């Protein structure tokens, strides 16, 4: 079964010492009552719930999976009771506005809660977190009447939400979707079509499920410009806004998957189901992007959560598993062998997991804070800059953290050896669960194209320059301090090289757009290291501030920072060379030549 303990001390470090969240929240003008003490109380209670309620259901939920019978989905034993406890404790409403029954806490705290949910039980955590995204899309784009009807129910968790995008013939290319919407003389629209890969599309946790569905009106233009967004509830609300008659949609089947088996991945058939237009006709993709971007940040945090729990179990096993002697001589002479944590390569794997987990936590919470500032800061200039940085780093957060999670859960399996390969340890589940993060909510290749093609080159590097200016100010401020040289010098170098590469790719793309696709994955990984280096340098600065006699927490933070800069950041050199090699070596081989016969 393994183990999980919420990393409260490191969460406190990021919130209070790295981000100075109490001061930042007060500056927003709407969260002045969110004190350090309140944050710590919330994190402590979240830790208790995830450790004691959710984590014990993780492995059994994976083994039992969801059950599908006669159009109904039953979640694994214990999931429903855990969900009821979650809602009763108010966790579902943590970031929702008070006018809709929420607690009105910052998004940054909500995403920190998500990390704990995903570490403890990823499949379970997807149910309420998808609802959070549906709530956001309705809050931003729906009519006042729709908000009054749906938001209080979603905030309370009594109703859950989904997003229905993918169709059997159309995945990432939503311009190909065929689901149609026709005006209903009695009001609203009638939705007909099939959606697949709908996470939490059918289950027994809540009394209603609110589907956000992309469909085409009869007069819709071709492509993505002809997509509209509709609310299509499983049960239609009655006059009082409560559950009414069953809508004409049903779950046709659930997928049998490699991982996240405790979450139902559904085929949904809409058969003249009643739906209600959200926002303007033919502008549904814009509205859905509120939920999609929230989901992409959420999937990145899924990667963080799995990275963290894999690291914790790796450390525990490495300290107790006896195997061979240290190359520098026995460390536990009274034992038959030394624990494997004495071996250099095991330490390399553990430190890689730790550096990516703690760096990922800093990135996820920093971007979440930027999201709060982009929505609520009283200064328009701060809102604009924060929004640009959120836009720039959303694909990085999603792709870099999930790539790292798959690598780090694989490292956990390697550390466990044969015991990791069997199910009893629980480690192989983390590998299987982590693999989906690189695929759904837009594959990591799509995130790379989004970053380089849209977020960097489309505005001639303006967003990248906003971040680069932030880094350069930090490098200038800290560059004169001898203690910080080992961090700021490589940070400055990788930034300069990445800016130069972006300029070169922009020029190359003017004559051949395939140059963007050829370099994009390498570019995104470089960008991930660039922002990690910035945040790790800032974390090192905080640790050094404690003086020469560091307590164990700060000493470990500083040692991990040094490992990151010396062992992981150098990956960028190979990535830069690969990105510069161009598209020719990818297209020199004709399509037919890929067949060897």
C-alpha cells in the first residue's frame, strides 16, 4: 500500500517564505483576512483528510475500478462516502465566491489542496477538480440566470461537472467535431452526438452531473470558429433549481484503461438532449478555454502530486532495503548489508525526484498566485503582466511537470526494483497513473506547439521578454553576492541562450513553419528548466538568508538546489543543440520509406 504524508513544511516554505503569500493576498484587496495562520490551518486539515480518508482508498480503488452496468457507473468502494465527507467539510467550495455559497479563498490555496488530493488519490481527486473547472467556465461566460441555477450546486459539490470535447473521429482538432445543436421551440437547444474520453462523465457520487458540451449550430461556419458551448445537465433543473426529469443522454460505456481506474472515462451519447447556450453563438471554444486552461494547470499539479508521493515511498524504501555494501566502506557494519540509500546512483534518483517535486511545487503555486493577481489585483498593469505570465507558463506547467512525473515515478519503480514491478508495493500504479498526464488535456506535443507557436512567436516574444526581464532583475540584484554566484550565473546563461534560440526560430519559421514543430518539444523543456532555475535560485536565496548554521530543512533545500543546478539544468545544452538541428532531419525520409518491407 505504501505511504503518504502531506508535505506541510514545504508548502509553508513556498507560501510564506518564497512567495510571501500573506502580503500578496492582502495587496489584492479581497483577501486581506487570509493570514498565515489561516493558511496553515487549512493545509493541516487538508493533510488530515487526504492522509486518513483518501490515501487508504487509492490502491483498492485502482484494483476494483469503476463498474458499468445498464448505463450506470458505480465508483470503487469508499469513494462515495469520501466524497460526501469532502463536501460536508466544505472542501468543494474552498475557492468559490461567497455569493454562490463558497468560502472565497484564493485560487493559490485551491491548487495547493489539489496537490494533496492528487498525491493521495489521483483518480478520486479528478471528480471534484473537474467540477472546479466547470464552475469557472459558467461563472465567466454564462448568463445571470444560469449562474444562479448552477453555481451554488457546483460550489457545494451536490452537482459535479465535466467537459465534453473529444469525439471518436476528432481529438485535438476540435474543428472537426460533428455534435450538432438545433433550436428547441420550447426553449434552449437539442443536442445530438457522441463524446468520448469524458472523465467523470457518469458516476454515483453526486445527485446531478452538469456537462459542458461543444456543438455546432445549423448555421455554424466550418472549423473552430463555428463551435458553441452548451450546458447539458444529466437531470434538468426544475422550477426551484433542483433535480428534475432525466435528460436524453446516457453513458454508452466506460473505457478499460492503463491507469486512473477509479475515475470513470465515459462514452456519452446525446440523443436530442436539452441544452442551454453559454455565451454567444459560435464562440464556445473561447468560453471552454476557461475550463481547459484550468484543467491544464490541474493536470500539471497531478504530475506534481504523483512525483511527491513517488519520492516519499522511494525514500522510505531506500532507507530500509539492505543490499550490498557502500563502495566507500560499510556504513552499517552491524547489518548484513547497507541500505541502498548509501549508493550513489540511488541518491541520484532520489535527488532527481526531490528536485523536480520541490521545483514543481514552487512553479505550480507561483503560477497560481499569478492567476489570482491576474483576476483580482487593483492595478491594471499588474493584472496584465500576471495574465501574460499565466498564459506563457500554462503549457509549461502542464507538460514539464507531467513529463517529470512520469520520469520520477519510473525512478521510484527502479529504486524498488523487482518489488516495484509487482502490484503489492503500489509503485507501479503511480507509473501507470502518471502516463495519462502526458496525453490528456492536450498532449505534451500540443502544449509545446502552443508555447512556441502561440505564446512566444505569435507576439514576437513579448511574453517571453516579460519573464526574461523578471529574471534579469533578479540576476542583477543577486549577482554581486558570492553565495549566489553558483545559482545566478547559470540562470543568466540559460536565459540568454533561450532568448537567442527563440529569435532564431522566429526567423526560420518565416520560410518554413515545420521548423516550429521540429523545435517545440525541446524548446518547452528548456523553458521548464529556465523557470525552474529561476525559482530554485530564489529558494536558495531564502535558505542562505538563514545564515551559516542552517537547520536541517534549509540545509536540505540548499543541497537540493545545488544538485538541480549541477545535475539537471545541464540538460538544456543538449536540448538547445537538438532544437537547432532543424526540421530537415525529420522530413528527409519520405513517408513511404518508414515501412521497411
